[in-house]
C-alpha cells in the first residue's frame, strides 16, 4: 500500500507527465516560431550511430516538414506513391510514441488532382510534404497544399478537411508554408494555392476569415504573433512587403515595403521590445529591421537594411544578436540593433568535416537550446554552434545510417532532440 507521501509523488508525476501545451513543441520552430527551446532544455552536445541515439523509426515516405511534440506523442508528415505516377500521390500524418519510437498510427490522405508534377526543384529539393503540422494539445492541424487543410484528433480520427485553392505558382514548386494557431483560428498561408491567407474555425474547419491577395505568390513563410503595444498582430513576410494583420478577422493593420524580391521563405524573427526582422529574397537576398508602431504604411519605421541574409532557414534572435545559417553554408552573427556583421564563417570548412553532396547545404532552420545552436545540414550532419558573438563550432554530429537529405528543422523536448530525414525520424538523447 502506498503511503500518503508516495501517493502525492505519484499524483505529481502524472500531472508533470500529462500534455502541457506550454512545454510542448506544437508548431514549426516551437513556441511562436522563435526556434528557441524552453529554459532548462539540454539536448546532447554529441551523438552518432552508437552514442546518444535513443531510437530510429523508418517513415512511410519522404518529407521536409518538421516533427512536432504533443505530450507523449511525436507527429510528422510524409508523402508517398509518386513513384507510381502523380495520381497515386498521398500524404501521411504519422503519430509516433515518444518514449519508444513505435508508430502508433499512420493516416494517409489521397492528393487532390491535378497536382504539380514531380520534376525540377519540386523533385530534387523538398517534395510534397514541406508543411509542418501544428497542435493545440487536442487536435493536429495539417496543410497539404491543393488537398487543403485537415484536422485530426490525437487518436488519428479525421475531423474535417477544407479546400483552400488549387492554383500553382509560376515555378511549380508546390506548397511549403506551415500551419499556425491563434486563440480562435487555424491560420494558413495559402497565397500560392488560394491567393489568400485564411483563418479557419478550429472545431469545424469553416473559413472564418479570408485575406485575399490576388496575384501574389512565392510567399512560403509561416506567420507569427507579435505584441504591438496593447494589441497582438499576426505578422507575415511576403515578397516586397511585410504585413501586420488583425488575428481575429485577417484585416490588414499595417505594412512595410522591404523590397526583397522573388520568393520569401524564412519566417519573421521577433526581437526585443517591438523590433522584428525579415530575411529572404531571390536572386538578391537581404534583411531588414522594423520598429513596430503605427498603422497603414510604416515603411519609415525600417531601422536598417542589409545584404546579409538567409534564403530558406529562419534565423534565431538571442541576447541582442541574430544568428543566421544560410543556403551558402555561411554562419553569420549580426547585431540586432544595427545589422552590423560580428562574424561570418564557412561552416563546413571550419568544422573540418568536408562536404558531401551538391546543392544548398542548409534548408533546416537552427534551434536554440542551452546556449547552443543546433544547425541541421542537408547531407553533412548537425553542427552545434555556440550562441555567442564569437564563432565556435562545438560539435559536428553525423548519423552514418542515413544517406538521404535532412531538410527539416529539429524539435526539442527537454533533454532530447528530434530530427527527421527523408527516410527516418531520430530521437537524440537518452
């Protein structure tokens, strides 16, 4: 028979082990898309096939989407079937037991046709599962491009499916923007598919609001919520501009013209006070800092602009500095107040590991935990860098079991790190 004190300890253990939305990694880049793990998180510094690898789980298909963590479960999306013809394409939402790596369930969704053909950059760079899910602790929300947005409960039962358009962008690159949640809505950047940003009711999938932007495409970033005075703005970076929207109805409150051309993939970075930062553009990349405040056109509030940037990965803000891992394989530290470059180093060469594979070396965004930046490269392992204004590579970790691409940003859960490739999901840390 348990003593009273033992019973209290058991109750506390059950409470602490239950789903806690504040501690879980519920969306792309964790809490509000900042890429910063909760205080106290301490993933391993080093790992390999034989060290600090808790488990490896083969996935039913490839994908560039990131894992999310809800209580005792890990969720990730994949795609399969395309080798048999585009009409056989289907997406998967996979639920994996966090403790063991066991697949608990796998729900597949046939693709709505016509789909973009599996060729060009769509085939070589990211495929059909680039959109990271999001959760409110009760449901899992996914966006599958032309197939629409869907919701599932934690047991894998599909609750609703809402089409948001079947348009294709001029490049035929497919879909990439991830789902995010506000208090009341599932927010989906479907500018490529439906020429709009949508707010959907969580319970039903019904379109609660629609912010149209006809003709705008190649906007792949995921919105974030930013405190702006007494209000909270839904902020999204798109080619040439950045928008601040009312999260309850999608109405535009303000905008600024940043003049970064082409496609924009990195998310908006939130700094101290009311500073935000935008990165991206192609073929000319750049960055800009914006001081929030005011309505309508706030372009005059741009504090600085720079030619230093990131093409795909979202930078991390930490203690007055911006840390960038870009598509050229460069690690940059920039002063957030001025945009001044503190250091700029070639990651592959400085880590002494050489480089294998062609193309852009980084697609994943870095995540910050325990004063360290975990930077997953596509084919050359994970580089652990000190989150300090002095360049220092602390470790380079390679899983030799896997020769596929690692395009997804990692998820952090306490002392564990979850990394996915086109073949498998890995739990790092005992």
